[in-house]
C-alpha cells in the first residue's frame, strides 16, 4: 500500500466536518472525495474542504476509483448498509461509532469485511490519542494493581430539541445510549471486557428516546463499572479507574484524554500531561492508515469482535428498557 492514502467521506454533517478537520493535519492523507444525497450539500462541503471529487450519491462515492478508504459519517441507521456497500466496492472502511444500531447488523458487517478480506474498523476515536494509550500502559504494567471499578459519564444539555433531529428522533436511533453512552461503555469494555451482569435504568423523553440513562456492570471477580449518559444536564465528563494499588483520573473531557492524575494508596500523586494535536480524529485516521499500509484487516486497539460485543451489550440494555427502534 502506498504511503499516501486517499480518503472519501460519506455524509456531510457535523461528524463529517470533524473528520475532515482531523485529516487536514495529516501530511500523508488526502481528502479526495465526498458523497451526499444532496448535490448542493456535496458541492458546499467540497468547497469548504477543497475536495476534488464531489458525488451526488453514496453509490457514486463508493465506486470512485480515486479513493482508497471511506469514512462513514451518515446517521446511525445507515452505517450498516453504507459500510457493506463500500466494502463490496473494495474500499477500506472506517465507520463512525456506533458501528450500527444492533448486534445483528454489526455481525453482518464484520462477516462481509472478513469474507472480502477488507479492512474495517469502528471509529471510536477516543481510543487512539496518546492519553488513552497511556491509560492502557498504566493498566497493563500493573501500576493500578488489580482493577476494581470504573466511574465514567458523558452528559450535556442538548440545545437542539428538534424532534426530527438526530439526537431525539427514534426513527434515526436517537437517544443518549448510542450517541454518547457508548463512550463510557466502550471504555468499560476496553478495561474489563463484556459484563457478566447489567443493571440499567432510563428516562424516556417525549419522542420515545432515552434522554438520560444509568448503567451498572458487574465484571469478573466483582469489579464494577458505574456509568451515566445524558442529553439533559452537563455532567462532570470525568473518569476514575480504581485499582487495588492506585486510582487514575482522566480529567474533563475524558473522551479527549489530555491529563491523567494517578493517586496511589499512600496519597502520593503523579500527573501526566499528554500531547493532543488536531481535533482528535486525526489519531484514529493515522492508526487506520497504518493498518492499511501493514495489510491488516482489523485493529488491535478497536477489534471487530469487541465492536460486536459492545453492541450486544447495548442491545441487552435496550431490552431491559423495552426500547426498540421502529425499523427493527
């Protein structure tokens, strides 16, 4: 695989702009194409980011022979079909989280990627900055001792209350669980694996989506994850990982890890200030391109089997609530 990777972005919304900004700081990446169902939107996005190839359909972008990789930035409900289309067109795919809306869809995506021997990765961008690599290092080398608990939250007061908008529309798999609850849940998965038991509760908003929710996971040997997501209030946006020898605080905003505070049982502290260049999406893009160059079909940092496992956990949480999306 050549050193210079040519990207296409499927979609033109907020997350597509964030990824385009992330790519802009990488000298070995070129944003070559954009695809939208609205020709005018594609033109406007292309002009903003100086993109040469502008496609008035997703299918047209998938068949573009001048791109090597596609970033899926469409609504949750379209992730599965868009990803499959791009894989079958021979493109490596980085799919924005959540991978899809249920585990059945994710399993199909993974099966098709593996059958086609094509790189696929869930775009859980919070796993790739240097700060999160440091978290994994401190856990792996035993600095925290035996992990016993995780406390994490992601909440903000949603300004856009449009019932047809992405956050609150049940038809678009809206709600805090898939949109932001997945961040602490993915972190729990990274640290502890799939939970042995799940206890959860939610507040059902007027549109039928979960506007805020709480999740408690029990893991092997009694370790616990206590998590919260909300569109109704600004939460602390911090994380504390507690072990038998020390605790590690990931300061606000914990999904953009830049400062880690290690407190040992003797109350001695050590602070780690980690570099954070760009807007953070550059780290996952750089990791994805490295996988492409090495001929890898999946990531060790965000493995496909773990993406399936996380979605199975989200399915179980929704089952507890009795929440199903209209298209399921």
